[in-house]
């Protein structure tokens, strides 16, 4: 029986929330989870959108990369 481990090299995750504080909390929680599998933040992009009713919507894309 052969046992083979493949390591995750890159991972991109998407987050969304109706306020910036919640978005930041979601991203920070996932950063901590990904530290356990040896992934660090490589890059972050974010956007804010305001709909017709004036409500704000925040989103972020975080690129995690294997620590070398």
C-alpha cells in the first residue's frame, strides 16, 4: 500500500460581507486556519459596492501561497 502526500501550493479564497468589520473577521479567521497547512498570505484584493438602496457590500479575494 502506497501512501502519498500532496501539499497545497496555492489557494485562492473569496469572502463577502455587508460591513468591513465582518469581512476582516472572516479573512483573519481563514488566515489562522491556513497557517495550520503552512499557507501564508501572498496577496489581497478588495472591493466595495453600493446598491440602488444605498447599502454597502464588501468583498475580498485572498491568495494564499505555500511558505518556503
